[in-house]
C-alpha cells in the first residue's frame, strides 16, 4: 500500500458542525489513510452538533473530539475534491479541482431521530465517492 493518499477531499458546509463533519467522519472511517480528509465551514460553529455526534456514534464512528474549522483558500488549494453542502458562493473556486455540491438537509437544531436519515444519505454519498476515486486510480 502506497503511503501517498489516492486523493484529498475537503467537505464544506456553513458551520462545519453537522453535514461536513459526518461526511469527513465516514470518509476517514471507510477509506482509512487511503484518502486524505478535511472539513471546514464558511462560518464555523462553536462545536460539532451533538445530534450528529450521537447519530454517528450509533454507527461506530466517533466525531465527538472534532472542532469546527474556518474554510481557508489553502485548504481548497490542497484538495483534489471540494464537496460543498450548502455553503453557496462562499467557497473559493480553483482550476483543476473537482467540485461537487451535495444537496443534503441541514441537521442544525434537529434531534437525533431527524439526523439519522441525513447521516445515512451522507454515508451513501461517501461510499459512492470512494468508488469514484478508486475507479479513477484503476483507469
């Protein structure tokens, strides 16, 4: 196994407290060190959404120790894939990056029961992303 990651992925949402944290948690959990993972927000929150932490804990992924981070130009430049989830036009755009916009419901202010289907949708999207990255390596 190569020590160099196959790709680097940046997940971006407004507060970096729910969707992008769950996506980053799943990608790290499912791909290990094969793919470099980052997440950030255009207006980072104070902490990761407790309902997102609990929903992820239910499926064996721990995001409790994570802290929302500010989106930087450097993070975008250092990533092969930039996946936005509701950050709109605040995300910087650079040539040569693959941009994907995932229209995923915002879990802010919702209980864990409402966050579970959001979590499951994000997991399915992350699994598809891993398949896409793996297929590009084989091409």
